[in-house]
């Protein structure tokens, strides 16, 4: 009987290749990435702090939404997300072929099944107008505090990626990999470029 081969598509190969490369570099140069790990932990804690505020609003606004944006094509990790996930010592699921227009495979009856801090950044940085509108009306300083925290988290994220790239550069002789990563950091790992909030629907 002939040997059978599992069919893999090029996106899956590219996603796995990028994920393995990032995972390997963290494992083989642990001492160089201590600061990146600390920044990732800080980012995760920061996201956890604002999660309750976001949830208060998504539980109302998103529950009533008739055209939910949680579809498979939005549930992809970028290269930057992979850096963050692997810096935390976690792993991503392997990419599987999915109908990108179908409801996201992380979506359950009670909403997203992932901890907010571990969702793809395309999910965590996306707030549609209705959701923003609801947040802005929150009493007191709730929205301003949230906005400040989100801005701080953006800077923290950039610091993390810059730190990773600096260390990656320091320990890798093949500079081409850095260029690859920088290039693809603006794109989904094996996916089309991330969509802006306006494009997402
Ligand atoms: S973020 Fe906006 S578009 Fe997406 S599910 Fe919530 S209300 Fe709907
Ligand atoms: S990962 Fe979660 S937040 Fe992102 S699209 Fe899927 S269900 Fe929605």
C-alpha cells in the first residue's frame, strides 16, 4: 500500500515555520530574552487589568450584535503575537485549514474561549464604533482610564517587539531572518495583512 501524505497548504507551512523559529530562539538563548519575558508578563497583566472593563461592554454590545466580527479570518496570530506567546513560554495551536468566513473556532456560546490577554492582537486592538460608543459613555473616569491603559500597553508591546528584535539580532548571525521577521511582523503569520478596524467587517 502506498504511503499517504497529509496535505498541508503553504499558509500552514509558513505559520509553523515562523512559530518554530521563534520558539527555538527563545529556548536556545534563554539568557538573552529575560527582558522580553518580563515585558510579556507585564503586558499580559496589563491586559488582564482592562479585561473586566471591556467585558462589561462586549457582554452587552456584542451579545446583541447581528453581524459578529468573530470569524476565522480574524483569529490569526501575527508574528508579533507569536513572539509574545512564546516569550510567555506558551504555545499556539497549529494552523489548520478553515473556512475563513465561518464563525471563529474559538467562539463558544459564552463568547471567546481564549483569555483576553492571549487572543490574537487583531482581536485585542479591535473595537467597532458601537463598542467604542458604549465604552465612552461609561461613568466617571472609567473610559479615560481604559484609554490611558490601552495607550500604555501599546508602548509596552512596541518595547517588547523591539527588545526581541534587538536580542534576535544579537544572537543570530543570519541577519536575513531579522529582516524576514520585521517584514512579516506587519502581516499575519501565513495570513494576509491584518485588517484595520474599518476594514474588519
Ligand atoms: S466588536 Fe462590534 S462588530 Fe464585533 S461582535 Fe462586537 S459589536 Fe459586533
Ligand atoms: S479569537 Fe476570540 S475574539 Fe478573536 S475572533 Fe475568535 S472568538 Fe473572536
